[in-house]
């Protein structure tokens, strides 16, 4: 309460002279002429203004003293700020001697002391921030200056190099620049399929060797092979594409087509190489060219090692010199030049090439558990030889696996 409050709102505590219990009541009631009795023992209190049994409650004095003090807004400080303040005070005790002297001042000046400490700490943090910022600005400015000098030097050297080249390249056409804008992909389009069919028809209808070599890749090598070889389409005519695929092998794009032969129950495999400029037929792969025909190899049984393009798949024919199934892996081999030709190839299971071929022929698991995994034939270029201890003409040994595709 304020000191100007009316007596009606003042509380007093009276002590009963008989039971010594304390009674709290308003001052106007206790000092009135009314006969007031103790509510505990019913003894009359007989109070007057000068009675020693009357006294003001202690909390009222404390409240009045609190009201009389200046209203100072105190800011709650967290434990973190106290720790930081303690660290600053501990490290800077010499600089804060005047502030430590102010600790003996009354509470009403406490806010002024805290403000002084906060300002000192803020100034110190500001100095550290300014020092850090200044150093960072210097570093960034220096790095930017170095980068700018490097760009200027590089740009000048590039411009001078381009100017020196432009004089010698003035007469070069821009055809390569147009081709660079065209990109190849492994997606086989309808136009590419139709272009391959047109190449097949043009090759089969060509009358001269020059017309044929203009449609194939590596004409400087293939022209002589076409002239000397017995391989070719002959009188075959082709009507439709059964299967088609484009592959990216050894940084080159290859197109493979399985084409139905007209008026016959068979298919012919064709291969093409695609570049940015054109599509060319791979004659060796399409017609199964071999350096030595497999039938000649089978009839003559040469002792030297020969290289062939073959399609390999797992076989079950273990006989004669190759009857041990724990040592040998049997393979059935054929090629696109003659679909009726078959020969059995054997490879040592423990050799490096044997393990590689077995791994490549192992079927991959299917996503559907109800379907069993199927083995895929392996087109490969291999080296074969006859074993001198074997007397059969259809059993040979695989010496080396050159590559697991036919394209060279």
C-alpha cells in the first residue's frame, strides 16, 4: 500500500492476553469502540491505539519498503551469460577494478553496474568481430585479385592462340561443326532401321565390287575379302526385321538386326557401325567371315592355332579324350555363315579363360521366381586348336578368348 492509503485499508495483528493467539483484522475494527472478543477463547481484547498487543504485520512493512524503492527493471540473465560474464571478469579483473568497487553500492544502482559490464563486454566482442571481418576482407580481396589476374592472363593467351590458328584454318569447311551438334544414343529409331534395310537391299542388288565396298566399313580391308571369299548373301531376299538392337561397344555404336529370309524358314544376322556421318555394314560379322572356314578347319585338322567368330553355349557332349566332366567344360559352337555347322569346344574349368567363360554363360536370376533363369548364347572371338591326342574331328580345345563380341 501507499503511505497515503486510508486507515480502513490498514491491517493490524492483535495478541490475545489470555491465550496469546494472534488475530489479524483491519485497523478500524480493532481500534473501534466495539467490544471485540478473541475468536479462540472468547476473552475481551480491550485494545486501544497505544496497546502493546497491536503490531503491524512484517510482510506489510516489506511490501511498503519495496513500494518505496525506485522501480528498476531487472533483466534476467541466463547461466550462459553469467559464465561469460564470469570469464570476462576473471580475465579482465585489472581493467574492471572500478566496476568491482561499485559492487558495494545499494541494489538500486545494480542496474547501472550491469549496464556498465554489458557495454564493456559488447565493446570487446565488437573489436574481435571487426578484427575478424577485416582479416576476411583482406583474404577475399587478395584471392579475387589473384583470380582476376589469372583470368586476364589466360584470356589473353587464349585469344592470341586462337588468332594464330585462325589464319591457318580459314579454308577449312564447317562440316565438322555441324556434325558436333548431332548426338548419338543407344535408342534405335525407325529411320535408322529403315536405313539399315536400304543398305541390305542395295548390297544384295549391287553389280560391281565398288558398289558393294561403298556400303561397308573398312573398305580397304573388306574389298579383298569380299572378292576372295565364298561368303555372301547369294540369291537371298529379305522381307522383314525380326529383332533389332543398338549397342555401345568400345566407344562405338553398333546396330544388330535379325532379318527374315524370304521364301525360307531361316534368318540372317546383319551388323552395322553407326557414326556421326553415316551407317556402314559390317560385312565380316554379317556374313560370318573367317580367316579359315570352319569346315576347312574341321577337315584338315591343322596343328596351328586359328581364330574364329563363334556363338558359344553350354554343351553336354563329354566323350573320348574329353570325358572327364570335372576337368573340362563342354561348349557347343556355331556361326552365322552356316547355321547347320556345329563343333564341340572344350576348355579347362580351372584355367583363367575357363572361369571367365563359365561366368559369362551363367544365367542371371529372374525377377519372377516362377520362371527359371535361361542361359544366353555368347558371341565371341576365340582361338582354337586340335589336340594331337584326340582322334575326332569335331572336338577342339579353346586356347584364348579374345573378346566377348564380334565387332573389331
